[in-house]
C-alpha cells in the first residue's frame, strides 16, 4: 500500500512524473507498440498486390503480422512478393465465391486462424454522368456487371468467407475498402462504382450488427482520390490528377502510404471498441461536392 502523497513505482508503459507538474511517457515506443500490436496476427489482404492494398499489407508486415496478399494479377503479385519477402501470395479472383472460400480455408489451414481480413480488391470502369457515356440511360451494362461482380459481390464473398473462422475464434476484424463515392453522388464516377460502394457500406453496417455476437468487428475505410493503378492507372494523367486535386480541400490526391495509419488502427486492438463504422481518408473531399457542369 502507498500512503497518500507517496510516489508509486511506475509499471512499464505507465506515465511517470518527470518533474512536479510535468508528465512524460516512460517509453513512447513501447506504448505505441503495445497499443497497435499486430505481431503474429494472421492478415489477409485482397487486391493486395497494388495501390492501397499493397500499402496495407506493407505496414502490417513491417509491424510483424503474418500477411497473405491475394490478387488476380499474377505479375503484380510477383513484384509485390519481391518487394515484401515475408508476405505470402495467392492468385484469386474475388468474383468467384468458391475461390475465395478456398483462399480463406488455405490461410486457416496454414496458419491456424484468421485475425484480420481486408476486403479491398476493386476495379473502376466507365465514366460518370459528367460524360455522355455515363448517363443513367447510356451507361454500358456489361461494365456495370463487371464492376458489381468485383466491388460488391467480391466483397460479399470475402466477408462471408472470413466470418466463418472468425466466428469459431470469437474474434477478428474485417475491414472493407469502400469509397467516398459510396457515401454521396459524384458526377465523375460511374453508376456501377457508386452503387457498389454504397452497397458495401450497408453490408458493413449489417455484418457488424450480425457478427458482434461473436466479437467479430466489421468496419470500412472510405478513401477519397488516391494515386494508384485503379482504372488502369488513368488517374495518373495530369488533367485527371488536377481535377481530383481540385475536388479535395487539402488540394492534392492521396498517396497510398497515407492509408497506413487507419489500416493499422483497425487491424489492431487499438480499435477494439470500434465496429460498424465508415472512416473517410479523403483530404476533406466529403466536405464539398463537385458541380455537375453543363449537359454533356
Ligand atoms: N484509388 C482511389 O482513388 C480509390 C478511392 C476510393 C476507393 N478505392 C478502392 O480502393 C481499393 C483498392 O484500389 P486501388 O486504388 O488500390 O487500385 P489498384 O488498381 O492499384 O489495386 C487494386 C488491386 O485489386 C486487384 N483486383 C482487381 N480485381 C480483382 C479481383 N476480381 N480479384 C482479386 N483481385 C482483384 C487488382 O489486380 C489490383 O492489384 C478498391 O476497392 C477501390 O475501389 C480507391
């Protein structure tokens, strides 16, 4: 027992008084490592060979997680694996539910569990109603089906497959990559994309409610415009970059590395009381709406 006024020995990670009235952390690195600890967590990232998924995989692997990147692009998987030698790779098309089940079963067979699943794979195709080919009565139905198959069905397949081992474990974190385009209208984004992303937002809400009974958490990240290979990397064209930058109060597109903080937060116990929410990482994009412009 310590008497009132007597000093209490500091435990590791505690804050200790440096001088009277001044506080400093005992060991900031240890506190951070404890709060965001993902060492040995088994993590699956779909669409993990490029862009945002690769940035998520990288930060988790660098923090000591056992990461599996799954992607349908074999060349990019090879490049990513050369870059991140500790990461396992799997060739998969998330639009195929049996292939996604097999992927998750394989991860669980090899590692004994699945702690974190990023349902991140996605594509962009076609234009929005700011273009004559992207109006509600002109958009291409074949592209619609392709985008829905990956961006909505692929996420459903991944969430379903990941939920099974996580329910058995009574723990887990599922993180869906949605989009600011799923939270409001955007004339520069195709109907297929805004509808699929809006769909995954409500999938996250419903699945979070459902899976909370097994202590499994489900959240979404909603990126604004990031410079990645989405849509074939077309966003790297200077005019597209300038348009996206103008739509963002911070005045620029995001760099994939800027997704790392939220990915680590949602994958670790730092978010242990967070479920069913959608977190924008968008440079403030949701604060303003781009004008629709003249009739195309
Ligand atoms: N870049 C942005 O501005 C932005 C904004 C909002 C949301 N997003 C979302 O972020 C996620 C990641 O996209 P990104 O921007 O990193 O693009 P990206 O093209 O760089 O990466 C996407 C990866 O997903 C893979 N993929 C595509 N279809 C697949 C399938 N059927 N099965 C398995 N893998 C598949 C691709 O091969 C690629 O490696 C997507 O869901 C995208 O919709 C991106």
